[in-house]
């Protein structure tokens, strides 16, 4: 069985500030972990993925995430928020077949 | 590569009607997935195919739902006797899985279903 918990359904940060979106996972097998972004009325776009290689993963648009097995976490960060980062972000865990998603975090950027 | 495409993008129907959605995956992707996303929630897995074989179905997929991938390329998802609770975004994704390669799923734009 696998599950994902995203802490904070809404996060607001000022433009230029650090973005931190939290994700904790549970998996009975070594996990593959993903972050996806969803803009209104669109599908999901892959930001980055962890597949048991380097624990610090760099993705698109300046985002990165660090896999911490001891904390069962895969938090998403970006050093400096941009207005275009406003969207819904989903963390997901894969059992190499289906994805199990968290409930999402809506990121708002304050000008 | 062209991305995953879905048709239609929006569908409004009356309760009790049947609807069918189509998904065209990225070419040469052997796996195709269907997910359902309701307002304020993350996507939930419905079913997936490897080539033309349907390998897993979620318990969310009631007997009113049926999915096919007849030639291992495009897929259809049919909902019979729609209910208001079926209103959701239906997302399709595809991936290429070869031996132990990473199974990154790429998503289409979704079909938004509204049942009146």
C-alpha cells in the first residue's frame, strides 16, 4: 500500500521569496516519487522525479526536491518565487504501476 | 513527440445518458492510464493497460464504467447511465515501460464531465 500526505492545502508566498511545499509518503516498496504541477483547466505537467539515484533532484522552472528516507519526505523547493509559479502542485508515489497522489497544494504568489 | 491528447475536452450530459471519452497516447508508449479528479482533490487511479491488456482496475471503477484499448494504441472510457457523482475531470496518461526503466507518466489535458 502507498499513500502521500501534502501538508498545507494552500500556501502563499511573496514574489522573490522561498517556496517550500511539503510531501510525506508511505510505501511498501522502494518508492519512485514525483511532483506534478497543474494550471487551471489543464492536465498535469511533470516537474521532477526521484528514482533511487541522487537524493537531490532538480526539475524544470528552477524547482528541486530532496528525498529523505529517514523522514519519508520529498519536499519541493524553489529559491525565488515567480508570479508564473501560481498553480496547484501534486506530490505522487509510484509502485511502478499506478500513481497515488496527494490532495494537492495551491500556491499563491503575492506581488 | 506530440503529447497525450483527449477528446472531447468538455462534455455536458443529462443524468442517465451514456458518454464515451477518447485518449490518444504518446506514440510508442505501451502503457495507458485513466484517472479521475474531482474538485479540490488529487487524481485517483481508475485503470491501466499495457498494450491492449487491461492489467488493473480500481474499485472506483464500477460496473457502469468500461475501458478498452483494442489495438494497443488509443483508448476509450465509457460511462453508462451517468450519475451526478460522475461529474469530474477524467485524465489520461501514458508511459513507456521497458524492463526496469522509470515509468514516468505523461498526462493529457483531461475531459471535464458535467452531469446535470
